[in-house]
């Protein structure tokens, strides 16, 4: 039988995991949308524009799943309060929450990707 994990440790871990999942999902969707906007600015042909718009519409999943994950996270936080569990703040660099920009593509890399044709 595996060792039993204390409720406060399990709740804290679950809350952190959900917060990180929401943050990672938001970053990914924002990156996709940003790159799609760059493609639209290049005034592609009708077929390419429709494909890019399809990509942008598909990123709508992030809003719905983010809302659901936040609801579950809020429920877990409520349970933690009811159980008088103190949830410490996450480390500043655990999920990029330090406010420091994360390294991304250079302008040359973006230009190179945008020039590539399927």
C-alpha cells in the first residue's frame, strides 16, 4: 500500500498543478494567436487567411478549459480554507510568474518561419 499523503500537501499540490496548467495554456494560446496575427498582417491569399482564422478560432478551447480549471481550483482553495490549510505562495520562478519575460523567437526566426511555405 502506498504511503498516505496528508490532505494539506495533496491540496496544495493540486492547486499548484491547476494554476500552472492554466498559466501554461494561456501562454501557449497567446503565442499561437500572436504568430497567427503576424501571418494575417502579411495579407495572405484567401485560402491562407481562412486557415489562419481557423487556427485562431481553434484557440478558443483555452478560454473554456481555463474557466473550468479555475472553477476546480477555486473549489480546492475553498476546501483548503475549510480545512484551515495554509497555501503558501508559489515560488516566483516556478511557472514563469516572476514577471521576467521568457525567451522567445527572435525577429529573424519569426520571419524565417513566416517565409516557409507548406
